[in-house]
């Protein structure tokens, strides 16, 4: 009986112990479950969810097998239910290209506007960007910025003001669909970068060579000849004009003459001198008359009268001579007494008061010294060059009409005519 009681007690004791241990394990399980946290880790398009009682970030990343690189960004948040959310923003590069300059920047997130700001760029209203500024950044994105400048273009007088992208003047002209031909000249270097409010002038420049010919006058060369008397000449060689050819280059801008310059000046035909022989031999002409003879040195303009006296003359006239007489006491046109030695002339040819020396060309008469002191119809009519006064009618008849030579003297007084 006692053994039965003892066995029942042992069984009961074991049952209680087992029950107690189960209670303890259940309580522990409940406590562990209460301490466990749900963690959601998002890495790009990959999402991993785990439960952990250790909420440390490093432990969580180790359990998920996720590692961070330099510049990666981690964002951790916890909810009221103690759930943990971890977002990993991986670092990536973005290129910002501004003309010929490129900057590579590192981002975890952001917009195109953020990239432009991070590149330290300020854009004008005319500049354009390859993406809208609100566009989200993506790995290896290339953001291109096109700068625009206002330029003033004068195309052969036609002025335009346009906006062109950054680049060379050549690029700007191509952008504006302005084509240059071989004669066009641009005011600035076409390889130069455009700047704001740049002035660009395009002109058509052409050249034209003009050839003209100018005459070169020949020279007259005199050669002395002792085969001819002084005053005599003879043509030896005929003169011929030469020719000079001149080439002038004319510069035209937009069809209008701008300037010209001489590029050549050549004698293309030499002139030929005119050669004239002139006499050097002196001679003394003799005039023989019934009253004596005179001699004349034509080279010295000296006359030696019948008495051997030498007088100078300024000019020599020849023509028809006549004779006249007048009653005693008659006066001439100049108020002089009509007498031998006062002759009638045309005063437009031989002025009144001129002292003359007159001889006939046939060598028979030397009238001698005379003063131009009268005139008459024949003289005005030009039928005679001189009318000689004689004292008698018979003397006039003896002289008649004959050709005479008149020497107009200088430095001689009228007294010599008496």
C-alpha cells in the first residue's frame, strides 16, 4: 500500500516538473517573440525582410549580406510598431557638360537642377539643358548645357541680331544657315569663340585689274651742223612717241569701289627722239646798191650801214614797197613834216616812231634810215608794207614798186633819219 502511494507521488512530481518546464519555455518563447523586430531593407530594386532581436544596423546588414560602398547613403526609419525600414541609396556619377568643360559629380539622389547647382554653374535665360531641371538623376547620366549668345551679324549690308549656341564663329554662321563663298571676308576669325553681343561683319571683297596706256612724248634733240648757216635747220630723224602701260588693281566691297593701287608701271614702247640739225656756220650777207652796200650779221642781229656804222636790230620784215611825195610843208599822220626819211606804215605792224633801216631786195636801192611817221590806204589794205617818201615825182617813179627788207632798229635816235 505504501509502495503504491510512493509511486503515485513520484509520477505526480514528474508531471508537475514537466508542466513547469513547459510553462517556463513558453514564457521564454513569448519573451523572445516580444523582443524580435521586423526589418525591411531596400537596396535599389531589391528588398529583403528579416526578423532580428538585435536592431543594430551593422548586424542587420550582415544578416542580409548587404555591404556599403564609399559615398553610399543609408536611411533608417522605425515605425510605432518598432518595425525598422532601411533604404540604401547607392552612389553614382553624373557628368555635367558645359561646352568644352565637363564635371563628373557623385550623387545618391537628386534632380538635374541639383547637379547644375553642384557644378557651380549659373545659366542665363537663353541657355538650354538636355533634360528638364526636375528630372531625377540616374547613374551615368550626361547633362549637356548649351550656352546661347546674342550676336549681331551684318551680311553685306543686311543686319540681323540672333541667338546662337556656344562655339566658334564658323559654327554660329552654320547655325544661322549663312554660307560663305570664296570672295567673302569675315571681320573676325571664324575659329574664335562667340561672345555676348559680338559684332560679325561679312563683306564680299573682289578685285579687278585695269590696264591703261599712256603716251610718252618724244624729245627733240638738236645737233650742230657746220654745213648749214645759223638759223637753218634740217630734220635728221622723225620723233615717235613711246607708250607706258599701267596696271591698277581696284578693290570692290559689296560691288562698290573701295580703293585702288598701282601694281605695275612699265614702258612697253620706248620713244624715239626727234633729231634736228641746226646750222652753226655764220655768214654776212652783202646788199649792193647804187648807193653803196650794207652787211648784216644775222647771228648777232647787227647791221653795218653804207658808212660802216653798226646798229642793232630787233626784227626783220619783208614785203612790197612803194613810193610817194607831197607838196612842200605838208604834214604826216603823226604831225611830222613830210620829208625824206619819214615813211608810211601800218602802225598795227610797225608802231609809229619806230626807227627803221630799209633796202630793196634786188640790191639796187638803199633807202637807209627812216622813221615810221605816216600811213595810207595801201598800208591799211595790206597791199604794201611801206610807202617811201621821195622829194620828187621822178624819184618815186624810179623806185616804183619793189620788194624791200625793213630792219627795225633799237637804241637809235630819230635824229639819224635827217
